[in-house]
C-alpha cells in the first residue's frame, strides 16, 4: 500500500445520516419559500415540457459533461487543482452506496431550494450567485469553488427553465456530486 492509500483509509467515513438530515432541513426551507411565494411546490417551475424519461436522460448527460469538464479543469487549471486537493483533504472514506445517498439527497434538496424555490423569486443570476456564495470554502485556496458553483448554477437553472421542473437539474447535480464524492475519497 502506498502512503496515500494508508492516509485515505485512516480518514473517518463521512457521516451519511447527519448529511441526509441536513438536506431534509434544506428541503423543508425550500418548501417554506415556495409556499411563502404563493407556489404549491419547489419541484415545478411551470408546466413541465419534457417527459420524465427525457429529463432524467438530459440530467445524466449534463451531469457527465459537467463532471468531465471538472476533471479536465483540475488537470489544466492550477486553482482548480488546489480546490480539488483542499476538498480531498476534507472528505473521508465514502462507499459507492453512501456517495449515492449523499449525492441524491444534496442534488434534490439544493435544486429544490435554489432552482425550485429561489429561481422564481431571485431570477437566474440571483439564485446562481447565492448558490455560488454558499459554496464558500474555509480558506483562500478554495475561492474558486464559488465561481465553479455559480457556473454550475447557471447550467442547472437553464435545465430547470427548459424542462419546467427540477428533475433534470437535480439529476445532473446528483451525478456531479456522486462522481465528486468518489473521486475525492480516492475511489
């Protein structure tokens, strides 16, 4: 075993249950904002124009494209490489099953909040800026995460507006997070 492998095994596992509970709280906030702005749900923006299967397929495809762009950026842009290294130091062991649970819960809850509840209130730019700002890291090397999250937020907003609901955006978000969790935990 290499030193890196031993260090990754020594890191504690990511606490899945508290993470899921946190995202249930985020989902609750999304519902409250949607209801407070006179909407019945944070999942639908307007009459969906895409069938569920199409939204899922588009979401998976966009998620894969964003994950590949992220990987490419980490290989070519020093600030993105530093971001990845900083995040990798904070992510513990994550099994594929735990990564899937956390990716789906974060993807659905964050898209319900930022695209389903806040997009109709703040618009594309406002909801994307807030999404970026809330991805702020603990130190200066992670400033680029705000920019990455803002750009991803724009893509997720475009998916939500074009399909009428958050399904494609939540799917893309979950794919990006799943790949990210596994990559950062060394799997």
